[in-house]
C-alpha cells in the first residue's frame, strides 16, 4: 500500500472514530429504487437499489451509500462510498465561518466497487478539505476538494484530483412539497491515462408521503444523470433519466 493510501486510511479511521464518539444531532436513513434505459458502458438498462445514511454529529458529519445494480444481462454490481468529515470549527472551538462558508472540515471518502468480474474491484481513497456552505434556499450545500489515490487494476488509471459539490433545494408548489438534490463530481485528466470526468446527478422528487401521514417521507420522481467521459473514457457521455421511488425511515 502506498504511503498516501496509508495516510488516507488513517484519515478515514480517525474521522470515523470522532464520528462514532460524537453525539448525534440528526440522522437519516433511506432506500431508493431506480430504473433507467440510457446507461453507457455495459447494457443500457439498469435497475438499482440504493441504501443511504447521513448524520450530523457534534464534531463531524458522515454520509454513506451502497448501490446494488442489476443490468440487462442479469449481471450484478455493488458500489459504496463512506464519506466522513471532521469539523475543524467544532474541534478547535473556534468560529471558522466567513462569507458563505459556515465551517471548514477535513474531508475523506472511501470508494469501493465489487462486480461480477474481479477485475472491476477497486478501493479508492480520497482526502482533502471541505466547506459547509450557507446558501439561501438550500437545505444544505457543501464543496470538497480531494487528492485521490486510485487503487485500480487498470494501467490506464492514475491518481488524480477531484472536486465534489452537493446541495439540496426544497420548495413548494401550492400545498405540495418538492425536493431537488444533487451531487457534482469533477476530476482532473491525467496524461496517458483517464480523461477528465464530470458527473452531475440530480434527483427531482415529490413527497407523496404527506398524503399518507404528515411525517411520512415517500418520494416519487426522476434522477437525471449527466456523466461526461464516464469512468475516464474519452468520448463516452451518459445522459440518462431514471424513474425513482425513495422512502425515508
């Protein structure tokens, strides 16, 4: 294991330890079902089940999701990300806010993929700096800047840099509740290896659950995936709209 991977693993472990030791401010668990027919790389049609967990704690925040995907050839793939961040403001006891920035954080992510083909398995470690943002009309907004240690079996994949933006915008139309949330990943190109990628995936959801009970969060809607140079493959661009059902426990 490279020294940078050891550092990234330690960063993830220490951030996760702070997360476990911190009192929970809030937490959320959800399950999502997706079906789309315009995927690139592999079969065009995919069915995906996603479990997500997000929490805010005193010293940190954490986001975890796992995708289990079945394609048109009945081949399965599992991918997950664990992304804990450590709040420098909370740890230091100082107010680090300025302008639209609410807090500064140590940002880490572990990406793992396990496919039907062992050559598809990888572990990537991301570490860097994150910012929690205070932007009007958003439920949350964040931007993270990472150094990425790509643990790929492919000779055409090298370590790179990544920027990740996440946000959520709730709104109403009449008495109905809607939510738009999204992430945008942009990564650098590496000479002789992968092309620069941009993955902007957004969900547009209507909470039909409120018609069952005031506290029920059952969303229906669509997920729109715009992924240029998917997997770093030059010229492979995905533009897919998937049907979506999501339930928050």
